[in-house]
C-alpha cells in the first residue's frame, strides 16, 4: 500500500490535522509553562517526571492538568 502524501489528502483532512497538531502543541506548552512556574509543593510527584510525561501526545498534558496539580 503506497504512503499517502500531504498533497493527496482532502482539504478537510489537512485542516483537521493542522488543528489537532496546534491543540497538542498548545497543551504541551501550557503544561510545561505551568510545571516550570508552579512550586514543587503544589505538584503531585516530581516536576521532572511530569515534564517528561507531558511530552507524550495529548495524554501527558491532560494527565498533568487532571492529576498532577494540587490546588493551593
């Protein structure tokens, strides 16, 4: 099966891919920014572990925002 090239994708599919990539990059940036600014006492676990976990697709940043932060 030949690989599909970007130019061969329908415009709607290209827009969806760009939108999802933008969302993923935004979530990653927000998570890493929050990890760097938040005191270690307000994070469940180590900052380094959450920073590494944030690099995993959509799952890492979402997990950090759900389970990684303690409210002050």
